[in-house]
């Protein structure tokens, strides 16, 4: 079934590959002892009409707010859907279009806290809701947007069941090549 | 069906299948972010802890801000006796004052903020601090002082106490050694610090301290 869908998209849709850079801002308590950090990402996608499906990988290394060998690495793989709303149509003699995009994604984060040689690792599912601006011209697609990321953690043991949500905000800019 | 509609349907189906692939991973979170954002040593004014110390009830509370030895600190009343603590992003320190009596007069051997916990707490992390000094209280009477402390975050555990069950607690093993003439002592103890609460259990040799009540401050 999945291979059939991929083949149908190969035949009828377009493919894209790109990269993103940005800043990851910790929130929901994490900002008390973690500073914002650079965010790097790569993505592969396929598109048809205003819709895009992307598979993305992102990395960020949050650091302590004071000088310390502490670091919190976040690696995340996500699959999502984005919908483009075209606002600006190409003028005469131009192929440029621009508009806004809304996106949603589900992902999985691999986390690592290190302090000197001490290390804690973890993994957690995540959800994304994003909104941003895009511009297409020829084979290139530029984007700039905000991504709201929520990581969900739970401890299901007995009466001490706890669910913890952690919110991070990413401001991302990206360049994509559309094949 | 038009080719555009077919493409959209294929995209939506692919997105749905991608989400289904990720769905089983939901609930796998292992609280790493929860620990990273939690405060394991809250010094909020008005907070009050009640402990059972081998059948005896001890009450700790956080008082007001103060300044001791030229440094801003928080007053913690440990069973109504004042202690002075400082907390920064990288360390929790307690004011230590050691004195010796010579000929009816009190001499200060040590007066400083000693390291208690290195922050942030990460399982497996260690810290050491050693303070040495030579004090000559009077004449040829010399006191060699060595105050060293070493700590290790030994484990992450869930702890049950009379005040409830606390998840994701860090167990901190501490060894303290003071060499200062008649004041010399060695202490080994384990403490469990709970997120948002602080100390919930301490084991010193055969003695166990357990949290029986906690009221957070504002």
C-alpha cells in the first residue's frame, strides 16, 4: 500500500530536498536553566498542488545559561504535512509566487543530557504545528516560519502516573530545491 | 478522478500512514525533559517541609533573603535553627562556620559557602571541593584544617514516603571529611531529591529521614 502511494507520487508529484537553520527557544520551565540555541535541519519531501509531505531531521544543542560543561542535545525525526496558501501570483515575466504555509507533523526525539562525562539519554514523541511564509521561484523554495514543538513524556507506573509536556519554539528559515 | 485530486489523496494517505507509523512511539517518553526542567532544590520563601527523623518530627522552612559573609543568601530554618544557602545555576552552597575554643575564647577556623550540590543534576555526575587552611589561634598552637566534600548523582529512583510517592528523584551520595583537631569528623549519607520538592529522604548510617509533609511557598 505504502509503496503504491510512493510510486503514484513519483509519477504525479514533485520531489524536494532542502535544509533549514534557525533558533530553538526553550519554554515551559526549560528556559530557567537552558539558553536558546541554533537549530539545524534537513528535509526531504514530495508535493502535489498546495500540499507537501515532508520527512525532516533536526538537531539542536541547548546549553546552560551559566558557564558550564552542561549540554542538552535534541535530535528529532518528524513526518508532516504542509499546506500552502498562495497569495502572490507571478507578475508578467516572473515565475515567483509567494504565500503562507500551515503545517503539522508528528515526530520522535532522541535526547541527551551531558555534564562532563555524565550522560542521561531519553526518547520521546513530539508534535509540531507551524506557520510561515514561503516564496517559490523556478526550482527554489524559500521559507521562514515559526514551529511550535511539544514533547510528550509520561511515566505510567501505578499511582504515580505523570504526563509532562514540554514546549519549544523554533524560528526557522529554509531553502529547498524542487526537482 | 482528476490527477490533482489523485495527488492530494495520495499525499493525505501518505501523511496519515506516516502518523500511524509514529503512533506506537507515543507514550515512550522517559522523562528526560521533565528532569531537565525541574527544580530539585527549590528555595521558595514560605516553603515548609516536615520530616520524620527516627520517630522525631523535624520542621524545615524557607525564610527571607539575607546577606551573610558579604553574599546574598536565603535563610533556611532547619528545625528553627538558621542556615544560610545560596543557589546559582551551577551550584547549591551552604554557609559553613567552624570554630574552636581555646582558653575560653572562640576562634574561627572556617567561614565560607561550601559546595553541597553541583547543578544541574545529571545521573553519573560527580563533584569535589576541598578547603585547606592553617590557623594559629594563639602562640604556637596551630590548627591544620581540611574540609573536603565529594558528591555523586548515583541513580534516578521513585521514592515512597509518608508524604506520598515522588517520581524521578535523584539519589545523591555524599562523603564529607573534616580534619581540624578535636572537631574532626567523617560523614557519609545518601539523599533523594524530588523535582519541585527537594529533599524527600536521607539515609545516614542506620538513621533514615523521611518526608511526612510539604507545603510549597509562593
